[in-house]
């Protein structure tokens, strides 16, 4: 299948690129509006009791709008909030806000509208008071969009001299979603240039490095369009956007890295472009598709969880990974088919051309000054790229025409490079000052710019300073040897990774045991794992909204925006009486840990007020109160649900703390099933791919070891707080849905690298190598690629490490740690050591499972023995064909599956020379006869199987030779049934005598080739009786046969 796909892509390469690029670009344009169609809901279990209680309470009492926006006002110096002028200023500003936004603002209530009635909405010293600004909207997304419309006018109040801070649910949600968008922009701005630099050092050429980055960009565009289309039918969480960038960009570049590397390897082995594309698709293309299936299979179990957040992330991962695989075997393969060997263009060696001495000379008698040289100076100052191009063009023309103006062109080049450096520096400074990109990323971009301009400076010095030229050229040659040169398989196996795996396999236990012990120790902190919900602490400590929310909770503890609610509902629909409410309230008062406003018990567990849109159903009554410590929510929720109401009444608990705890509980309820499905699915897929039971089990254990160690380190950092000051986050319980996401992503990536590693081992095993050789070759050939792929994905994840959102830091750090452990310690040390100790048991599977794998499995990769490019030799040192000497045949060398041998003469069995004096005393080029003689065998023979692409074999014995000056003649076949020397070679050949045999092709003998007189050869040794060929007959073999129906009989060749 993949061989057919390689041929198809090569044949329609231009059409494939045109269609796929157009689709991705159009999808990206359509997906730019995804941010306007995402939702912020989806963190809770929609089927839990808390969600049911919240829905019933909102229907009966109206949606609680009091916590939408909380404006905390501070009185000016020397005044209090009781000052009438200050109160009037606040009320007028809020009235104006409502008048300017009648469709967004519902009302504003608080201390400044009724100071006497709402005195509890100010603090004791009357320096602070707050107002509740309520927004219109039937759902969270509409309310958030309304807040974004009024936010600019709210912030203008600060410019007018009013000291106000904004807290509440909508400012918090806006900060969270806005931070996600900034993180995505940061990753797209910083990750792609940094990844391109890494790829340049991996490949050593600009073209090869640009191809995976180009596929990564197309993947982001296409995946955003797919998610935008999905948003019209299903809820898409705002967190899906950065996941598309993180997973899509990283995986696409990894796939591009593997495919480009394999294509360059096939080109280096001597295959032409079409064959190299086909072989690349049969190996790396197949592995990439299977890897994408593995990652998708690792993500699908996330759909078992009830949270819509995880469902959206699953859709984003599936869209990104599958699109990355599709683009890798379509657009990337077609681009490689167009480029061919030019994939190594614009490499490090290209820079050597710029170190050549500048041989520009102007004719003193010339009267014309090159116009481009004159224009290069002002253009270099105003438009640096144009000025640099004009300067180079001018100097190129002056070398040819010897016009004047060389010094002007040089000045224009200097001005252009200096101006470009200044503009780049100014742009980086503005980027840093805007705060949209982390300072660390800005400094990384500064480092890239310094590197580029430093290289240009060194090239200029090498061009004009002769003493500096030789060491610089030596350094460029060394760098090209390490990066640009595509090594063959034999060179790779003898390199660093081959030596490393040899050392590991010599003492496998010495490497495996310490690594396992260390990684088990890293799992120990996982026992301190704590889960919670999203809150303001997910923002940086210096975030203005977080500071305002924490200040509001400390100053007004009785008005927490996230209270627990108890919904009292009658079973028969009758009105709930005050006595029933009092009974439930008295039992709730006995539960400690709740806020006591003003130390007045009468203000605890008060009834919720009716709001707009309330049905005022008398069969439903709601009381609410706030928690003193949110970390005690699980215990307090259990105690409240244990309250036994009076008969005929049902009590359910809702509110944000209850929603979070029910979400955590549902996660733990589904987690065992998710893990089982994850392990079983990936194990079955790996068995179908590799045909072994041991390898999938070993891969599952390695992935579990990586996952456990990563989770332990993350708990040590984010829960226990190690490194929180350095990375600017607050230690706290982790959000429950992130655990499932981390498990799926790390498991998928770990299994992904296992597939790339074991695929090469299986490929070597299919060539007939031993287990030890397969382990050595597989690890040596993939070591550099897996490390480079992990480094690329680490760079992409590193762009999110500096996010302001804690859960984004958590995911990015999880990927970084997992990549560091898995791609280096696990794959390069532990896997070879474990497989060496297992030996041939690695490939074991029961026979009945083997039969299933053969029938429905993915099959094995059988690379055909294909002809390589014919490389013209530098000098032809072959001896001339003369009299008495046999011409050395130029047959194909024998196929070595591991290392194709260089072209050369193939050893042939010696046969007696013709006696002297006959026509055979001189030698000519062997010519096959026109027709295949009939074969008469005394024993039935069956032709060996031959594939549709098996090359035909030439005849092993040369045709009769002729003497100078005589016309070539073929001897008639003897009537006794014995074949002539030419036909005997065909009879003895192992290739079946069919019409596709090379000896049966009709062609004329080549023109006579004259040779010097021959020397008399020695008499041939007598033939041993054992070497006599058996008599042949035309009797067909018994049973079904592929021989022709008519027996071929001996006919004398034409004269």
C-alpha cells in the first residue's frame, strides 16, 4: 500500500502540493475566528448532583448575577467612602456605563446606591466599599462577551482618578482566556524560529530544515479550521487553541524530521528520487501513520470522562495529529519528490563561496558609474533589504563590466546591514516593552539575531582578510561534515550512537538496574498529589485581577463569590415550609468551617434572594453560605450531604465548591477504566504492527515508568512548591481534568518514540539479522533522530513554560520532563538493555496470535532489491578485451539487505576455456542467443517463485567467441540432446527457463570487436564425473504448475 502511495505521490506531486496547500490555507483563514466561538464552560460533570442542584436553584431564584463584576473602590487620601461627592462620582460613572451599554449591563447595586441599607458592603474604617455590576446574558459565554465589550470603559475610570480594582467571575474568566491567547501567540512567534534553528543544526541545510517547519505551519492552519468547523456542532473549549499549537506543531515537525531524514538516507545510499520516495513511504511513511494512530488511540480514552473540557482537547489532539501525518505523507513527500537531491541545497558548504576573495576591479578609463551602486547607499539606509540586494547586484555587474562605483556598492552594503540590525533590535525592544512575549523568549530571539549577524560579519572578515580565511574555511568544513553530510547506514552504526549502544549491550544489567531504581524514586512524591478546581491562583501572583480578588476575600469574607448552596425541594411538588427550612438550617449550623458574617449566627445560611427571570417555584427553597477554607470543601461537602432532612423533602448541595469536588470524584471513578482502555488499545495496535506479545508489554512498562516519574516531579514542583519563586506561580492543588490530559499525552508520546525505535529493529530483523544486531542497528540509526525530535518538541513546549497560566505551565513542564526522560534515558539506555537481556524472547507470540497478526496485522516492511543510480567512474581502468582473455562481466552485485555493496565485478564460476585453434580462441563480449532452447530434464523440476518485480538474471556462461576476420557463427544444437555451451548455461541456471528470461530476448549480436592475437591458453582440467549435468526432459512436473502448456523442444539456433 505504501509503495503504491509513494509511486502515486511522485507521479502527481505538483497536483498533491497544490490541492493540500490550498485546503490548509483556506482552512486556516476560516479558523482565524475560532476564538469567537469557543466556550469557557466544560470543567464540571454535567450529570452530577451538584450540577442538578445548581440548575434547579437558578430556575427557581434566577441566575446569580451579583458576582459578575465586583468593583472595589478606595476613597481618596483624607476622605472616606461616606463622602457625598465621592459617592456621587461613583454613581454617575456607573449610570453612564449602563447608558452607553444598554444591551450588556443589567444593573449595578451596592454601597454607593444605598449607604444606609447596605452598610455591610463597606469595611470598618470606611476606606473601602464595593459595587456589584451585573451583566445580561443567558449563558457564561454570552456574559463573558458582554464583559469584554464594557471592559474598556471600566478601565477608563482609573484614568479619571478613581481608585478601583475589579474582581469577580467575569474579570477572572477574561484573564484566563486572554492569557491562553497570549500564550498561543507567544508560541507561534517564538517556537517556529527557534525550531527552524534547531532543524538547521540537525540537517545542516536550509531547505531540509524549512520543510518540517513548513509542514508544522500548515498543520496549525488546517487544525484551527477543523476546530472552527467543529465549533458549529459541539462545544469547543478555549484551551483547545494552545493544544493545537503545542501538539500539532511539535508532532508535525517530528514527523517531518523522520521522513526527511529517511529520504536523505535513501539518496545517500544511491537510489534515484522516485525509488527513494517509494522506499521512504514504505518505511518512515508507514511508521508515521502508525505513530499517529497510536497517539489518537491514546487520546480517545479521554472521551470516557464526562467533562466537556477533556472532550474538546481530545478533538483538538485527533485533528492535529492526523492532519500532521496526512500532510507528512502528501505535501512533504511531494516536495521531496520535486526537490530530489536538491533537498541538501543551501547548506553550510554554501557559505564557502562567500569566503572567496573579492576580485572586483574597476577600469580607470571607464566613464560609466553603475546605477545600482549609487542607489545602494540611500536604499541601504532607508530600506535595508532592498539596499543590500542593490549592493550585491551592483558589485556583480561591476565584476563583469568593470564600471565605476564599487566603493559606493560596498558602502551601501555596510549601511544596509547596519540598518537592518538596528531595525531588528528596535523591533525586539518594542516586543519586550509590550509585554506580549516573555523576556526569556525575547532574549532567545536576540541570540538568534546576534548569531545571524555574527555569521555575516565573520563571512565578511573571511572574504577581505586573507589570514582569517583558512581557519574559517576549516571550521565551515568541519561543521558541514558534522551536520550537512548525510551518513549511510554503515557510517551511522559506526558513529556515536552505535558505540553507545554497544557499551550498553555489553553490560545491560549495569545500566538497567540503576535507571529503574532512580525512576522509581522519582515516583515517590506522587503520594502528595492534591486535586482542586480552577481559581484566581492559576494566575501570576502580581496579576491585577488576582490581587483584587484576594483583597476582596480578605476585606469582605461574608461576600465570597463562590458559596455553597443547599437546595431544599419537596418530593410531591408542595410548597416547602419555613419549619422544614429551619430544620435543615439548624443541622447545617452544626457543621464547622463556614463563614460567620459579623459574628452573627443569624446571618449564616441565609435564603438566596430572588433575581430577574426567577420562576419563584414554592416547592424549591435555597439557602447558602461561604467556606472559610476552600481546601476543606471535600470534607464539608460530605458532612452537608449526610444531613437527614424531614420526611417528604430532598436536600441537594450545589455551588462552585460542590461542582469542583463532583468533577474530581467523576475523574477518579473513570480513571481506572481509562487506564485499562489506554493500555489494551495501544498493546493491541503494537502487536498488530510488530507481531510480538513481549514488545507491547515491555513498551507499556516503559511508558508507565516515564509517566510515573513525570507525575512525581510535577507534584514535587507544583503541589509542594519547589521552584515556584523562580517560575512565578503559586503552589496549589492541581485542576482535576489536567491529570487525565497529562496521562494521555505523555503515554501517547512515549509510545510514539517506542514505535520509531522498534520499527527500525523489526526492519533489521526482517533482513535476517540476530536480535543483538537488530537492537544495535535500530538504536544507532534512530538515536540521533529521536533525540532531535525530542529537542524540537521540547522547544515548542518550552515556549509555553513561560505562560502566565499555571495549568499551561503544568502541561508544558510535563512534556519537557517526559521528553527528557523518555527520549534519552529510556529509549537510548533502558530499552536496549532490557531487550538485550530478553534476547530472542522479544519476538515471541503464541502461534494462534501470530496467525491473527498475519491476517489482520499491518504486515512487515519488505524493501525490494531495486537498482541504484549508475554513477560514472572517474577513470576506466578495465583491461582491454584481447585474444585469449575472458571479458569480465558487469553483472549486478549480490544484494546485501543491510549494506548494498558498491558496483563491481561479480565473481563467476570458472569454466573450461575452448581448446586452442578453434574459433573460440579469441574473446568477444558475451551475447545471449536469440531463443531459449528447450530444456529436457530427467527429473521433474519446479520453477522457483518469482515476484512481479524480480529482476531477470543474465546468463552465467558467455556465448561462443570468434576469431578476428571471421563472421560469427552459432553452432547447431547437437542432435543427441546435449546442449551447446551457450544453452547449457541456461539449463544450469537457477532461473526458470521462461519467456521473461534474459536469454530469450531477441536482439542482434553487436558489431565485431577486433582484438590482438590470442595467446594459447592452458588445457582445461578434466571434468569430474560428479560435475556432469543431469539429463533434462520436457516432462512437466506433477500437480498444478506454471509451466507453458506446450512443451518446449530443442530447435537449432538460426545461423
